[in-house]
C-alpha cells in the first residue's frame, strides 16, 4: 500500500469523513490557487511592472551614476540656456550663474539620495 494513500473507508461514516476531508483539502487548494493567480495578476499591473523595473534599474550602481550625471547636466543646461541665457542684465546674469552652482549641487545630492 502507498504510504500517501489513506486506508479505504469501511463504513458509511468513514466514507462521509473521507469525502469531507477531500472536499476540505480541495477547497484549501482552490483558495491557494486563487491567491497565487491574484498575486500574478497584481504583479502584472502596469504600476507594479513600472515599480519593479525602476527598482531593478536603481539597483544597478553604474546606471544610477549615469542617471545622476545626466540629470545634473540637464538641470545645469536648463539653468544656463533657458534662465540665464534669457537675462540681458549683466549683473543679474552673474548672480544667476553664481546661484546655478548650488542649485546644481542640490539637485545632484537630491538625485543621489533618491538613487
């Protein structure tokens, strides 16, 4: 006899108990299967996929460093081209150039903390 198999019921009461036990086992397996499918569906939602991809990207230190450098360069470029470049007053332009360095460093620290 296989050790995983239960002995055959000999009475009607044993048969009913076996049926109840099997139904209970089947219900638990169905609940487990439903939970597994719910977990899979949740992990495939766009927001969760994006969150997982961002997490994977952020774990890569080299890529994170490249993102930090690119973002810092973008902020510096925006400051110089769009803000400082539009100002005609030389004194104000000099003040903005002096202010752009702390803003760029702040951005760099902020991104570094986020990454």
